[in-house]
């Protein structure tokens, strides 16, 4: 007779490990990622110049809760019942025709548990609407894993979703309410950078009453050298590896500074904040202005970044219909240098 060993995970261990490597801004960004993916599933003009035009998401901190709302199409009843709230992605074919950003099917749940102990999700599509509640004591019940899903009358003027996270953890409360101005400014800067392409393609993000303005990524087209002669043109490289499209552009933010200019003009140093390499995966900026060995600086024959390189700026874009093939870390806010796709195009 064969006996078995009990291997079912405890909820508390599962929740703790799920949220351990996620910081507060990234938890909020995870929820925003879901809004953008919803817009991508809903839009009928994906190949247009502004495929996200007309779609919006709003984040606010109110009455001791974090609330994020959008008009990005909502979650279908079928998807809610079969996978949207599951702790992991099983519906692998659902977005197989779209370059969405969700990888493992844990983003929304991980963000909720990072922020608080309870939540309410209200979602409406063109056909129907429902509500899912996560009660405060859910993690204390080791046997019941499912969350009740209740059909409701359509509450919104257009399809969309509202997520309310309550019973916030103490350290979250301090960040969101005691130091709100500082935190909001940090979050605005983060979203302006990470969503610069998406905002540029029409998506609107508001944080309370503040509109997020994009941080442009600009490589100068043919900046003229100081001496008479030909212009310096950006270098462009394209390839496809393991179903991932790669596009690289590297050029100059302006003329390279002379030694005297570096010593006399601090503007060169401030301009250098935007120098380095920026990496984009499916329209999301995941690394911005990197000047470390991650992007080759100081690796083998390449020198370490110094102020004399403050004019150099490069962008690498990865795009795939299967987001799991992108060279991302599990938090989706960094690059995995051991990824075959990344290594193949970054090795000297």
C-alpha cells in the first residue's frame, strides 16, 4: 500500500512568499499593468498610432483604502470563474495573440496581499457585472481557498473594473497617508518613466487629481558634430530570437562634451541622468538609463560609465506574444541577465 505525504501549502506561507520581493510602488504598478492589459484586449485599433486612446486608469488613497479604477473593458464572468482570480496562470492561450504584460497570473493577488488583508473587486463588461470579496480573515482559514463571486447589476457607465484594498498593513498606512506627498511624487516619477510609451499611445493615468505626464525617451536624430563634417546617425539593430522581436537604437542626446565643458558646466552632469541604456518589454519600461554592468558598462572591454559618456543614450525593445519569454525578473521591474534572449543580444 502506498501512502502519501501532505504537501498542500499553508495560506500564510503562500501569501508571505508571494509578496516578499515586491515593494509598495511596484505593487501599485502591478495593478496598473492589469488595466493596460485590459485595454489591449479591448481596443480594436491595436496597430494604430494611439491604440490606447480613450482608455484611463485612476489611483487614489481614500478613507483608509487604496482604490484603482479603470474603463479598460472589465473582466468577463467566464474568465473570473476560471482563472482571473487563481493563484497562477493556467489559461495560457487566452492572450496568445496579444503582447500583454502578465506572466504568471499572480500580479493582482500579489499586489492586494502586499497592501492589505481585504479587498473588493467590482468588474463590468458589456454583457454583465460581478463582485468578488476577499474577507480580512481569509488567510486564517487553511481549508477554504475560493472567494465568493456575486453577480450584480451594472454599476458603471462603461465597462471597467474597480479594486478597493482595505485593512491596509501598518507600514502601508504610513507610506500612503502619513507621508503621502513624498510617496505620490515618487510614484508619479516612476509611472512617468515606466509608462512613457503607453501614455504616448493614448493611455491616461491619474493619481488622485494629478495627471501623469510621460518622461520622453529621445535619441537625437543626426546630431551635428562640433567640427564641419557628416552628422552622426543612430545605430539601429533588429532581430528575432525564440519568438521575441528585438529592436535596438543607440545614439546621442547631443554633442559629446569636451573636457573643459565637463569641468565648467554642470548641465552636462544633469543631462547624464538620462544617459545609458533603457530597456522596454511589451511597451513597458523596465530598466531606465542604466549605467551598470547589467547593460555592459564596465564589462570586459567596455569602460565603466563616466561623465564623458553623458551624451550616449540607447533603447532596447523586446516584444513577444508570450510574455514569459521576455527577459524579465519575476517582479517585472528588472531584467534577468541569464535569460537566453537577453544574453544573446547583450554579449560582446
